[in-house]
């Protein structure tokens, strides 16, 4: 296969972890006979510094014409103190999601047997957890009309959803559930919000098309609780943008393996793959960042092209590295810590 | 002191736990020379069954004219399956909050040394946790304009906040922080929402009036994570209605003592006190429900009248009961389980 991949390294440790994902992907391409052309482009604080905005048109052109986007991380402390500043890295992120139509954010939370003890939860609570959130990413209160009235003394944010938006996301959820344990949980606040009632009635109407999928409906506050109590009682969860923002982050820390969690944001035309961790500015350039989440994001990318063996080769190599202790300092547990590059080298040699 | 207390027992186990809180409060009144007049009124499913709506005008009259409201729990399975049904117990709850102006929901999460092992979190993560959320309760997306367009295919919910609403809640937060460790965390999503930017700028402007309070600002998704990772790093947190709904429930399960957590909802004229647990319909009438959260809510009520010793007497008695193993089956750990009434009797005798 010939693949054109847009490469958005971003800020902080972004470039370092992206480098290792490229290294491992190239090793996969070599092994399986694919040809990857990487198209680097600017984003985040790096793009603001260079051209004055976080998601420049030139970057959008590169992404739009690529087969997929591999993304590092964005965010820089110099933009952190004033959330109302007109140009911030996050604005670029939202613009990118909307412009590329990345409507479904796929956020798995799973455990690695060798890392169970890193979880803040007791072992018996977290063992066996393997869930996936599908978060709607281009609608809701993030993109509704917002502003001020009364000389700035009143602020408003409008949350809007259309039936078509819900259907599009829910369809992905049902399909994913069919490939897993056929359990789907729709997370909403239908006892209070009209948008949630639209979500619930739309999903209910789709149930008949997937008779094998067992669908449950839970309120967002109840899910926030049960994720901590019995995370392994969930499988596939679908939800709207803001609830997804909160719950996927909550879910990401329960496994104790946040530094290893990949994600995908799927669009109709192009999809984007990125680690869920941030840009850890304080680790920049130190060769200590854990590249595994980005490398596992590359695995999701291959799988999304239907290249399942390629994805599996990466996952297997990561598992082997964890077992062999070829890990960065965040996972070294007092033992030997490898550098970012060395972990990448080892994985490239072992896929 | 002469106290008129509206008594809203509600549904499920509500009446049973309320009975024990009355018993213990009466014992306190006797011991400290107060006179409590209880004014029972209907609410929840019980009120729907009796008069067709969950928060009848007659109940509102009783609450409005009382010095405080003691509340049990509402919710009944027969109203659970259709969130869009026109008459639901929750509608009564929202109507009551608005009509009584209960703008500040106070939700403490703390631990009991003897119950630490009930937490889903590891002991070292949860030990020492003692935090309080102040959740705004009468504004935001709960009460903004909501509805449908496009023949029902588009739904919207409007989130609105005024500077005065934020100030009123934040003032309570600063004042509470002054009585504790002088740390205040404002939880928002100011990188995305205009209402959050109003929250943040309003709180920032108030900082100068409380020079001793150290204020931090965190995004709601980050708080959802850190609550699981390092709950004891928080003290007082203030937030808007919907974020508060999600985060206070998340916080309530981390301690492992959810069945013991009280809460208060403060208004300008009258305040309401209630356990955070639900109406557990399946336990109704079995004399097994844990009354301690309701009894501790009564303690908050006394303290809110400035009767600190009275509150402390209740808290001390609860601690003694926990140590002596005078507990209901949820806390019995295979040991002897006392009934709801027997726990109430013991506490009334020991305050
Ligand atoms: C940075 C922020 C705008 C973003 C979001 O809220 O979507 C982030 O929290 C995320 O989840 O990707
Ligand atoms: C029942 C529901 C409307 C309510 C809310 O969302 O406020 C409940 O979850 C709560 O937190 O008291």
C-alpha cells in the first residue's frame, strides 16, 4: 500500500514521540512492503510562533490531501495563563477538528498486566478493564453560538445537536460494539437536557437495526461514578462532546497507563491518530518522554487502513518491550530507564 | 432556639432515614434546650401519586416558611424508564431548587479511618481526603432555554450565567476557604466556553478581597482526572451546575463512604439538607438503609444555624458508632448488622 501521512509533531515532547512513531511505522512498512510518504506540517504553539496561527491553511491543505494524520501533542506554557487570549494552541485543535470533519473521537482505556499496579484503583477494581469511548467531536456546546450580553455581564454558550449528527456517531458505536462484546452504553443527561433526549431517542430508534447489540442508557453523573467503581463493567460507550471530554479523561487515569493510551479521531474523509497525553513542556528535548502512546496510535492508524497484521505487530512489540523492561523512566519503577529514542529503536527492531 | 423544620421524606428509603434523623435531632434539641417543630410535606413520586406533581404548591409554602428543610430522597422506578415523561420526580427537584433559590450546593467528601478500605482507590491515594465542592445549583444549562427546531430534528440547550450569579457562589467559596485551609480551586472550561471565561474573570476579580486565599484555576477534564489520582490535593472547589453534577458524584465514590455523605443546598432565605444517596427503592421498608448520611445532614443543618456544638455532638456520635460497629449491613463487613432504627436509637442515646 502507498500511504501519504500528514505529520503534525506539535509542541513540547511532540516532535520526539512523533519521531519514534515514524521510525516504528517505517519498520512496519519495510516488513510488510508498504510505502509511506510523510508530510510534515506546522501546528500548535510552533505554528503560532512561525506564522501567527495554530492551524495554518497550509497545514490544513496537507492534512486534507493525506490518507491520515499522525499527531504529536500541542500546548505550551506561554499560552497557558490567559484562556481568553485570541490565539491559543487549543483554538487550532478545534479548528482542525471542524475543518477536517473529525466527528468521532475513539478513546480506548485498557490495562497491561505488567502495569496494573500503577493504577490508583485497587487491582481487583481495574483488572480486565477494556473499554472504548466514542466521543462526538465536532458538535455540541463546543461549536454552538457563544458570546456576551449586558455589557459583558451575561455570558452564554449554546449546545446544539441534530439527529444526523447523533446518528453518524451512534452508527460508529453500534458497529464497534458488533466487533466487540455487543454491549453499547449511551451516556446522556436526558433527565435534564433536550439535546440528551434527542440523543436517547435517536439511539433508541437505531436499536432495531442492530438486534444483537444490547444497549443501555446511563446518566453522565452515574457513569462518572461507575467508571471509578467498576470500570470493567463497561465496553463501548457513546456520548456527546463535553461529556466525552470529561469522562474520557477520567477513564484515562483509572488504568494507570495514561502514558500508553492512543486515540483516533475519525472523519468521513481523513482520520487523525494521536496519543492522549499532553505536550509535557518540562520534558522537552530530554529524551525521556514515553513514545509508546504515539506508537500505539500509529497501530490504530494501520488498523484503520485495514492493515490488521501491521497493527498487531506493533501492539505485540509494545507488550514485549513492557515485559522485557524496555521502558522510559515513567515506567521503570526504579529499574533501568531507556531513552525515548532507545525505546523506539528497540520497537523498530522488534516489530 | 425555636426551629421550624420542613420535613420532606420523599420516596423509597427516604421516610425511614428521615425518621432516624428526626429521632437524633430531637435528642439534640432535648440535650441543648431547643424546640423543633417538624412540618412534614409531600415530594417526589409520593407527591405525584397523591396530587399529580412532584413539588406541589402546598409543599413550597411549607418550605418557604420554614427555617430549614430536611430532605430524604426522591425517585421511583416507575418513573425511571422515560426521561421525557412530562411528570417526573426530578422535575420537582429542579422546581424546588429554583423556587427556593437554593443556589449553592455544598458537597463534602471526606473519609473515615475505619472505612478507608471501602474505597475503590488504594489507601495511600485516598487517605486524608477532605474536600468540599460548592456547585452552583440554580443556573447554567439546567435552567437555560431549551427546545427543538426543524420538526424535532434539532435540539438545543442554552447555558447562561450572569456575573452576579458567579459572584454569589464564589463568595461562599472564598468564605468557606477562609474557614479551612485557604485554598480555592475554580473549575471551568475557560479554554472553550464563554460562560467559563465569565466564571474565571469574575473569580479573578474577587481574589483581591480575599488576599489570604490561594486560588487555582483548573479545567474540568483535568479535575476529573486528579480527583481519582490525588483527591487529597483538593480542599474547596467551586464550579457551575453541570460540571458540579458530574464531579461531585465522581468525588462521592472515591471515599468509599458514599452512604455516609451529607449535603446542603443554601439559599438566601432557606437552606436544605439531604443525604447524597438515592432512594434505593429495593430497600424500602426493610429497615436496612443506612441513616447516617441523613443524620450527618442534620448535623450540617444545626451548624448552619450557628449551633456548632450540636453539630459536633452528632458527628462524634456517628464516629463512635462506626468504631463500635453499630452500623447497617452496608458497613457491617460480615459482622453484625444493625437495623436502620437501631442505629438511629443508638445515636439518639449517644449524642
Ligand atoms: C484542549 C481542549 C480544547 C480539548 C477539548 O476540550 O476537546 C482537550 O481537552 C481534548 O480533550 O482534546
Ligand atoms: C436528578 C437530577 C436532576 C439531579 C441533577 O442533575 O442535579 C441529580 O443528579 C443531582 O445531582 O441532584
